[in-house]
């Protein structure tokens, strides 16, 4: 069966928030993570907020999948670094981090219509810049190899070697007339040397494009604005998001916006840029509210370019910001491609720098070719909610991280989830 005969749709795979979710201030350059360091976390509420977001997107008629929390505390990480009572607390916290919830960093995905062999290619992100995230990729890959295990339709690669930092889909955008058509893939990288680390290296992006067998004429490589990284946009998806023909972006997202738009237009003439000017929403306000860390989705049943258009699923923080919300209202009145703005409450994730878009990995695929255990429906959503309500810790105080009792509880909670989803092989 060739890609043309398949029912290729965008499926959003959200990361279920793990039972060890806590605020350890581990991500330099991520302002929310730093400013919530040592706050009390609420893992149960966090996971339920995530499921509610998935339910709300399913109600829009969108295909929804999920990825499971990784095993934490990571015993191998603790052993390999000989972590003990004398070591840095950040190392201990790293082994406990639930950061795999942000599946926009799980992998870069090139759908079948874009690749030389007509398969959907996935490369797990090495996440090497942050120690707590660099331990994710092998376990993530194991999961991707099950979910997308049908090698007639998918290729799951190894991560880019650690010499070059790769942050996955958070620094990657795809433009296309429809999700099932050939696209243009836009890779956004940062340059080192600023106040905060630039996490995505240009060579990692270029390696992923080659590994995926993309047509060089349909790839664009763009530099992130160092000023945006400095203001806290540690990933490009904090200041820009694309869907089909639309690029929704802050005017200060890219190092040179005119060059960036021109380069994309040259590869993809149908481009529509919806740009937010700094004098309407400042970079700081955009980063505080995560306006651009939105899910820009095509509403089903919509004929490209004509029907009900797109919806922007934003964090509820956007609704509470005068500048952001009045921009959204003006945008809706202007009759552009985005016809709805839908606020969702993901505050527990937001406090660690993860908005609605961080929590999901977009995969364009035929749902029939994906392991059905990773696809969400109402019955599975109820099962997930029931396990979370019963077994996820209600709260974690900073000093709880490292305790034996909590370790036992989070391991058991995760295993119970694997059990109800028949995914015990991930134990
Ligand atoms: O990598 N936060 C994550 C947030 C990831 C957001 N993802 C996207 N933009 N796609 C990060 O910085 C904080 C963990 C802590 O501090 O406890 C953290 O890892």
C-alpha cells in the first residue's frame, strides 16, 4: 500500500504526565522552570489536565494518541553517575524528572509524502543540552518502535550522535497544502554564545533531514533569533507554530525575519504568514503566556482554504492577558485562516515551561498503521483517569524527591497504568 492509498491524517501523541512530576528548576534558559523551582507540584492534577486537553481535542474531531511516562526514578542514571547523599541535588532530581511528558521533544517526524522511501521517518531527539532530558531518548525510542513498529510504513532511527544537540519537533515545522500532501520542512536552529544555551544545533537539523531522505529543495534551515532565546524562547515552538499553509509567528522569532519568510516562500509559495507584531504582544508577554506554544489544528471536514478553517488551542494564561487576548479577538474578527481560539488549562505543565504544543508530538499517518494501544478513545481516557486518580501522588514537595516511599509509589503508579493499557512490555 503506497502513501497515496492511505488515510493520512495528523495524529497528536500527547505525553501522559508521569507520577514523579516535580519542579526542580533544571532547565537553564527556561524561565518558567527556573521561577517555579522548589514549588510544590501536583502530579495527579497535572496528568488530569493533560487528559482533559486530549479529550477536548478529540471532541473537535481530531485523532489523538499518547505516549507513556518513562520509568522514573531512573536507576541506571543514578548508578552511572554514582549519585549519593553528597552529590548535587540537581542530579537526583534529573533522575526523577517527568520531562518526557513534553513529547514535542520526543522526536522529529517526517511524514511519508516528504520522504524518499515513502515511509514516515522518526528520529528521537538526543536532548543532550540538558542532563535530565538527555536520559530520555533510548526509552522514548523503545516506545516509538512499538507504536510505529510497522516497518512498511515507519522508520524509527537512532538519535543524532551527541556531538550536536537535537530537540526534536519543537524546532521543526512543516508546511503543506494538506497534511497528506508533500510538505516543506522548516528546521530552526540556534547559535551558541548567548546568555542561555541554544539547544538545537544546525548540524543536528541537517543530519535529521538527510537521515529522513528529504528532498533538499523542500527543506529550509533558519536561525532562531538570539534575542528570543535570551528572552526565554529556549525552543522555537515558544515563538512560532505552523500548520498546513499557515505560519503563526512572533515578529522576533527568527534572526532575520525577511530572509526567513523569503526562504520559506521560495520553497512553499502558498505560505500565509500570520505575524504578531512586538508592539501588540511583546516577546516577553508572548513567552509568559505561551501564545505561540499553541496547537494550530485544521478542523476536520474543512476543505483546504475554504471551510471552517483552523483552531488555535492556547493555554488559559492567554485568556487572562489583556494584550494577548485583545490580539486574538482582533485576529478572529479579521477573517483570516484561524477561526477559533480555544483556551485549555495545563497550568501544572506550564509552570515547568510546557504549553499545549509541548505536550504533543504530531505524526501524520494512517491510524490503521499505528499500534492501536497508543490511540486514545473514550474508554482508554477513562482508564487513564481512573489510574491517575487512584495512584498518582496528589502533591510532591521538593524534599520528597529521592525518598524511598515516593519512589515505590511512582513506580507502582506507572506500572498500574501500563497494566490497564496492556503495555506491560514497557515495564
Ligand atoms: O525541556 N522543562 C522542559 C519544557 C519543554 C518544553 N517543550 C517545548 N517547548 N516543546 C524543558 O525545558 C523543566 C523541568 C524542571 O525544571 O523540573 C523542563 O524540563
